């Protein structure tokens, strides 16, 4: 039997535009952009890129447009050893995210443009191919045609990992999320997303709530305070080093990539979180999710 590859990710594929501004504009106000940075984006792609840079055999599934941005993304993934066979090219525009970052407070705002990400359907998915991987990593998908994809993939005999972003956290613990959670070995979200999703003001209570709903290992990132991991083995808190934050866009996605690298290396949960924290520290030291990783690559991550 052929050895399985490491991980395949399924989610929105975007180009990110990170714009540094003096402050966020008010109503009727015009503020110049001081600098901007363009990079591959999307929560799941950020995680997949991280794992690829760490030497894992990974693939990406989703949709890009039949446009220049889509072509550039496919070329970028191939150059970085990411299997693109499960990416569909659709008539339309590749997804974008416009991220505005005030240079003083660094509290970003994000305006996503979903583009052809919304056009991914069950017919685009070769479920048999997914059996070639050890882990499936997805972001939560709520549209009816895409929820069908998620439901089918989560029931395969493969470790299933889920990232819950703010857009869907705001909807709360819907029937759809409750349907998926029992199939999840890993759930990743940040502290704010957890509070919004569960309605609990306590991080520990919120994480335990997701455990009770079936998620086996719940990983909650806490920014400068590190992270907590809750499972049937108990709850641990792992601190992180103090690092100057340039931009934390996508840092949680990079953390998830580092954590899952540890899982694939069969490390302890605590060591997985330490690797996640380390990879995230490279991310927050530069603009965009993965620019800092590419700068660090030649120096080594460990």
C-alpha cells in the first residue's frame, strides 16, 4: 500500500491585500494608504502553506477564477510543492481579502470578496482522492451545497480538523456546526471566536462546551497569552514568547499549521502547541500571514 500524504486543506482561496494606513477612515473621510502588501491568503491555504514550508506533503482543494490572480496562485502553490489537482478553475473572479491595518493600534479590519469560492460544489470534489491523506483540514462552510461537502468529508475514516472563523462564529452553535463537531478530531479558533460562538464569557467553559458537543481536541489561541488545549485528557495552557507584533493577520492559521505539523510528527499536545506558537511568532513579525515564514525559511524554523 502506498504511504499516505500528510494533509489536504479545503477552503476559500484568496489573494490578500494588506494596506497600512495612519488610521481607519471615518464617514466621508479620505486616508492615504502608506504601504500595501499582496500575498496568497485564505485561512486554510495559510495553514497548508505553513505545512509545506515545514516539509510536509500537502494538497489544497477549492476554487480560483479563470483570471490572472487565479493563475498566479496556482503557480505559487506548485512552486511551493502544494498539490493543486483538487483546485477547480471557475469562470469568474478569484476571491480577495482587503485588510486595513492602522499603524498605531494595529487593530485590523477585513473586507472579504468571496468571488468564485462560493461556486465550489459537490461535483468538484473527488472524495476518493481524500483517502490518500492522513488529515483533512477545513474551514467551516455554511452554504447548503458546500455544507454537503463538509459533511461528507468529515465522515471519512480520516482525522478531520476544523477552523471556525468569525463569520460563522457569529451565527452561534447552529444545527450545522453541532452536526460537524462530533466528527472533528481538532477544532481551531481564537478566544474572541470562541466567546462569540458559544456565548460563554469563560474560555475554559467555552472550550469544554465544544468538547461536550463532540470535538475531541479544542485549540484556542489567546494572542500574547499563548493558547489553551482542551481534550478528554484535560486542559493545558501553553504560554508564548513576547514578540513585537507587526501584523497578526492569519497568525492563527499559521499556528494551526505548526500544531498539525506536531501531530503528524506524533509529538505530545504540549509540544504541538509550542511549534504552533513558534510558527505564529514568525508570522506576526511581518505583514500578511506567511511573508515572515518565507523570510525565516533559509534560517530554519527550529
